[in-house]
């Protein structure tokens, strides 16, 4: 966690130094571009459903995907008859397959972020994936076509700790799926959107149903003036 926050600080300091050398104020740069922050799992990519299929295969079961779509929690082990402890073990023992095989991005997620990048907006990825999976995750995202810059990729923190990095980066918009993360951002000035999932529909917040929705958000957006 500390390393991720330090990287965010270093990025902002270096950016401001470069702009000062060029005689450009940070506010001028931000008049035409915005900062977008994204969670990865179940926000940009369909990780839990991918894991659900892996569980069926590993446990030699045929649990209907309908059970998945009715889940009111993030964890997916209950339809397989697993206890909490068994579910944690199953997830940990399956991470290699879950993270690095054929998990698909949500429809139009890659294309939408590519469009953001082409428009000159800054894209940051903030994931709670464990530190040991950070670099491989970054390379995996690049291979899927997501526009990733190394200095804008943050990982290794707990979900509830994301808010510190988000504040350091002074994002204009942030997108996530988990209620636990969203709740930590309720008092922040940035605009928060939740990726629609069965376990977060009790939240009355702006919601992404399909990633092309983001084009409408951009068209109606006004850059945040800071610094």
C-alpha cells in the first residue's frame, strides 16, 4: 500500500516539475483533459463469471449460471456448496487460472478506454490484486488492448485503502463495482460511478450498464479545476 501511494506522489511531483519547466500551469493542462480511474476486476473485465466457470470445471459440477446472476455478494462459492473457508481456499488455489487465462473484458470496455486515451484523457488503474500479481496483471491488460502506462498502474492495496491513492491522484471520475470501495468515496469531490453487478444494486448511484455509456458521460462532463 505505501509503495503505491509513494508512486502516486512521485508521478504527480514529476509531472508538475516537467510542466513548470515548459512554462505550463497544471490547471491549463487540465482544461482539455480529465483523469479517469478504473478498478479492474468486475469493472473492466468479467472476472467473477470467468471464475464461476472455472469452479464448475475444477469441481466437476454443472451449476447453472443463473445462480451466479442471483448472487447478492461478491464471493461466488455458495452455489457450489462450499463453506466460507472452503471458498477462500478455492479462490486462492485457483488464482493462476482466474487471473491469467481467458477472462474476457466487458463489451466495449477496451474500445472505450482506447477512445479516452486518444482524446488525451489520463487513465489510471487501481486494483486490489495482491502485490505479487501486479506486474503480470499489468502486462495481461496490455495484451488485451487496454491503454496502460506503467506509471499510472497501482496495485497491492486493500479495497478500503483505495481512497488514499484516488485522493493523491486527484481523479475527476472513478469507476468500481464493490460497495465497500464506493462507501469510502461518498464524501469525496470526484464523480463516482458503479459498474452494475447483482451485489451492488441496492446502491442509489450513477451506474454503468454498458461501457459505451461512458461516451455520454464524457460529452456532458466538465473538467474539475484543481491545483
